[in-house]
């Protein structure tokens, strides 16, 4: 991989600037030693540490397509079009968690019931639902539905835990996504080992995903593919990696995944911190993915290198972030559908992941805790992508509908995205930790850019609760 001149410039700026300020964040080397305590030795018991609680989330979004865009819906046998779409759902999770049994190997069980109540049931509003509102084959909203979101058994020895069943899981390649009324989860077996002071390992094998807005389990498929490839699915996803902190100021991650007959994907990420936010703090972040086709190549030929480089500056209540991202490949940078496996700086409403795309983002954040209002935050950002070029794509090997067929029309495409948001977290009282977040995003794409031109307002309120 070759870093662009802009990426090298950003690295140089961060290095030069760091030398101009004091470094209260320690840069000391962290030796790797055995963890000081065993989590299992502190187990309280299966019943003794039992908890019952959950969250309820009110999720509202209104979207408007413009520059000629429209959604379709059926009414009285006719196909109608409209440029607006509204989804409003109340998602509730009730989670029952036992404690670990005592002894050398502890056993624990977790069960969570997911329930969705559709508050806007208008066929015209939901436009078939997509991954926002569950709808039947006629486009009618399923008014209320439930499913078993989590159901697993966990075994723990020392600081290593093995989990079997339906579960949450989080790595840079396979990650639970929670940006709807209900989150996704995965069916399989995973482990998490924290036997060392600054080194941990994670891995898993999964064969099904429980989507955010579906009642049944599904096989994994890719997030980006041609229209004819939507039925292409994989039976197995294997992933393994490590998190390592060599210095107090530096955190790194190394992960790999085999998505059977789709691709092999490798990830490296690093975050480095300098300074003191009361004066000036600097955070540099780097994320890199390498993706190559595998097995039967159901998604076609793939050879893709994608990276992002970010520089964040913080002074008291204020933060300013610059991020550059580049896709080196004639296909999309792709990841698994119903996961958040894209740890790139410019993954926003658009992922800025088109073939050969370059993008740049600038963002500003304001934390009102510094002004006596803890929990209140504001942010604004602007991102631009350019140079999208799919004309050299041959990964479908001439088969229409295979892989990323269709991106060949993308020749010099570009787009831009603007967003503003505000959030507030209640600090105390019976509603402590309740969060309210409002966001407005506007995205504008050129003729063949895949995300189109859209405006969206979203209001999300999440309330945690404890029963036992």
C-alpha cells in the first residue's frame, strides 16, 4: 500500500505539532505481563449475580429524496411514487443475565427478548420498510413483533470466556450494529481472552445473523453488490484477532476474517494520543483493510486496499477532526450486511467506499460539560468524495449480475455530505443515562454515485431500565 501525499502530509503535521506541546499523556512502554487478577475468582454465583433489565428506544426518521429521486409503493394494485419516507418504531429489549457460577470454570446464561412496536403504520410512509420497519410482502407494516435477540451460554476460566449461541460480538470486521430501533446479533461460537495486561484475543465462527428488522435468522451476505447478486449468501464467517497496547498512548488492533466463498479480509488499526485537552490534545487514528476473493468467489474477483487517516485536536470543550480516506481497488470496499464491520473514519451516512474513491472530512464537536451542562454535546461535519471510477472493473468475469456488476458506469463520480447533530444524556435521577439524539444529514451525489441525493432528519431516544 502506498500512502498518498495528503496522508503523508497529515502524518507529518501530527508529528511536528506534537513536538510543540507538552505531553501529559504518558508515552511509556507497557510491558506484557499476566493479568493481575482473575475475573472468575470473583464470581458471585449463578443466582446471586442475576440481573434483569433492558432498554427501550423510540426511533424516528424522515427522509426526502431530491434531484429526481423517488421511492415506490403499491396501493390498490397500482405502483405509486413519492420522494418522502417516514419510519417510526419503538424497540424494547428485556435482558436476563445470570452471574457466573463459582469454581475453576464458571457458567453463565444470557437471554434477551426483542420487541418492536410500529408507531407509523402508513403504507405510503414506510415505502416497504427496508431495514427500518418490518413489512409483509404487500408492503404493509407488521404492527408489532418479537423475537429472541440473544440466547447464549458462557463458560469462563480465569479471564477467558467462551460464548455459544446467539450473541453480541464486536471486532473491526464482524460487529453488532445498533443504529435502528433494535440491534443485530450473531449465531455462533466466540471467545474473548484477557489473560495479559495489555494484550487480548478475540475470535469466533458464525453461520447466521439476526437482522435489525427481521424476525428470523438469515445467512450472511455483503452490504454492497449488484442487483442480481442479492441472493448470494455465505454459510460461514470465521474471524480471529488481537488488541495490543504497546505504549500507554498507543492502542493497536490486528484482525482477520474468512467469509466462506466471498473473501478473506485483514484489518490493522492504531490510535495514538498526545497532550492534554485542557491545553491541546492530539489524537491520530489509522485504519487499514485488505480484502481479496476466496473459494468460489461468489462476489467475483476482489483485490482491494482501503485506509483512512484522521487527526483530531481537542481544546477544553472544542474538538476539530480532519480525516482522509482512500479506496484502492476497482470494486467497492465491502463488508458484511447487518454488521458494523467498517471502522473507517469517513463511514457516515455514506460510506465513501466507491471504487478508487478518495474522500476528506472535517468535523467540529462541542462538549457543553465545560460550560456547566454535562451530557449536552453538539457536532457538525462536512465530507466530500471524488474520483469514483468503476470503469476498470472486470471482477464479475463478464457475468451480468455477478459481484459488483453495474459499477462500470461510475466514471469520475463525486458526492458530498453535510451533517449536524445534538445529543443529551441525563446525568442523574430515575432517568439517568437516558439519551436523546437529533441529527440532520444532507447527501448529494452525481448521476451514477450509488447513494443518490437525500435529506434525513432522525430523532432517537433511548431509555435504560432495571427490573431486578
